[in-house]
C-alpha cells in the first residue's frame, strides 16, 4: 500500500501515520511532486494547490481513497473523480474552532468599526464614530456543516437570533431559531442583520450571493464570508458597498487569491479582507494528522469513515462531521 501526502507534515507526523499503517509506503510529496506521485498512490491525503492530472490518476486505477486536508473539495472533485469509485472524505470541522473564531472576529470588526478606528490611529485622529451591536442582532448562517455549527456555539452568548440554511436541514441546534433547506435562503437574506457564509463551493452554490440576493438583504446589513470566494459575485458586492446598500463586509476568501491589482475589491469602501487565514492554527497539522490517522484506522479495518463525501453533492453527509475526541461515528461504509 502506498500513501501519498500533500500537506506540510513533519517527521513526527509521518511516524504517527506509519504506526497506524506499519506496512505502508509513505511518500511526502509536497506540492512539488504531488502530480507525479499521485498516479502510483493507493491512498492520498492532502490539498494540491498545483494542477493535478486527475484523468491520468483515475485511468491508472490504483487510487482508492482521497482524504482532503481541507474542508473544501474543489481541488479534487472534478468530473472524472466524481464518476469513479474513489472514496472521498473531507476535513470539514477539523478546523471549525479556528474558522468560527475568525468569523466572529470579522463580524465584530465590522460592527465595532475597527478598520475605521485603526485608520484613524494611523492618522493620529481621536474621533468617535457610530458603531453597531452584534448582541441581539439577527444572524443568518448559510451552511450548517462543521464550521456553521461551531459558529452557532460561538455566537450564542451574544443573545443573537440565529436563522440558518443547509442542504440537509437536520439536527437543528437548540440555539438556532429556524433551520431550513436551500429554498429558505431568500427569507434569511431578508431578515439577517449579519449574514455568514459557511457553505461549500459546488455548482449549485457558485455565485449564490449575486446582485439579486444582495438586493434582498436588508439595507445596512453586513456580509461575512469565510467559505469560498466564488460564492459571491465580486462586482455585485462592491456595487452594494459603494451604494451603501450593505453597511460593510468582511471576507477571508476572494474569487481569485490574491485579487489581481485591478480588482475592485481593493478599493471597495468598508470592506475588510484577510488573506485566507481563518483556518490557520499552530495545531493545524497535528489536528489534521490525528483526523487522518483515525480515518485510516477505520479504512484499514473496513469500518465507517468520518466525513464521507457524497461526490454528487460535493460535501459530507449530514452526520459526517468530526465529533469530540473518543466519540463514535457512523458515516457510511467504504
């Protein structure tokens, strides 16, 4: 068995994986060699940021399982993989704490006008400006997966009213007032003071927040995107900020990363951009390796995998998100 890795592991992570699969050949391919190594892999764990010849990989007929080291799957869920019998699992929820914290930080930065006050500080201005409250606001969450559910827990102490949508509107958290399917998005847009995007990027969600969707939002609403940049129509967002229809917005992701120099995002008023760092953590690689090792044990034992992805939909099944340590999972049989 040959396991190819493409995430920034260190020797002790490789040793940890080797304990689970002592007879496997482990290849730390990195971004430089992943395209060349994948055709000879039985198992792949990682997130390639370089072009991968997926047609050739599938044609070799050797790869049996892809464990993404990211929640997003647009790097591997290409048509040839979707149409194959390769199992795909995601890292949804592995970094939910960090992404939810970042989302909360972005929202508070908007409501408390922190970018404006930081600019004033640089100008040596000490001027009070109006601020907004997160407490008691109506919050909309689009996508109640691992990150969305953790975001609910992080927001609950602020006494917010939470409305959410998800492809599988099941297991409604107690702190959520209303959870509906994708068809309920228009009503969430109309009621939310702050809208958080936590949905995966799929053909159905690409561009879901377009000019028509933004027009449905309250005048003065705030948009926070920690998911994927292509969920939002970039020009529609900038138009809404320039017109004042949206109070402000904060994004950790953009349609093109980084945005090109001529992107309107750089000049949009009241827009806070962070460089796709929501999932950063000193514990990121440890957490990912722990998760992969747990799933690898399950795979080798012929058991159920966590975060098993429905490849037609592009994300895990409803019960597929990581549980607290030592909790049991049942997410489908490979």
